[in-house]
C-alpha cells in the first residue's frame, strides 16, 4: 500500500486523468475530492483506468503528430541555395 494519500490541495490540474477527479501516483490510482482521497482498489475499475489513460496518451500523440504535419505542410518551400 502507498505511503500516504495525496491531498486535494497537492493535486495539480495537469495530474488529473482527462479533467476527472482521478490521479495516478506511485503506481496507484486515487479518487480525489475536497471531501477526501480514496485509493482505488477494485481491479476491474483500475484496469479500465489504465486502458483509458493509455487511450488518452495515444490520442494526444496522434494529435501532436497531425499538428506537426500540418505545421510543416503550411510552411513555404524554400529553394536550395547554390
């Protein structure tokens, strides 16, 4: 079991899984709210969180790749200097 639960005040928005009240710290999923923090221990639930996090990461990578391709395509082609 993890050493200590994260407190609501120590959770940054960027740590949350897709703006949900769920974070992953030290290999454990936590449900975090102003009322308190609870370790997510249900295997089926945490497996779904793992899959969702993996899907979100893949989507973020795909969007970043599309953005890079779009930026490269919109830059003017420059002729090689002789």
